[in-house]
């Protein structure tokens, strides 16, 4: 399986676990972000998934936005093996 196929499998596995609306804690728990602070930085810098700010409930990420962001933000790196290995 090449790296692009592995990425597709990863995204599909994550998609199965995402709710329709996800909290920052949900994304951290799934390993999409290292911390809530990282997600806050993404929001401030415009680098993360699209989000909704709900008065009294906080930040929520739609499932479709998270998947789209993962597909766009992921970098596929093919390892180059030295000759003879």
C-alpha cells in the first residue's frame, strides 16, 4: 500500500469516528490535533478546519470541514530507500 492509499485509509477511519459536530477535545482525542491550544492557534491563523462558534456552547467543527481540511492539509511523503536496500 502506498502513502496516498494509507492516507485515504486514515481519513476514512477518522471519518467513521467523527460526529456531525465535534469539539476541540474530540479532535484532540482522535489525534487530529496535538492539543486544544494547537487548534486555537489554527483558528487564529486560519490554518485549521472551518469552525462554528456557538454562543454558550463554544467551538464546534463540522465533520465535513474536518475531513476536507485533512485531505487538503496532509502531506504525503514517499520514502526514498538507498540503492541495495
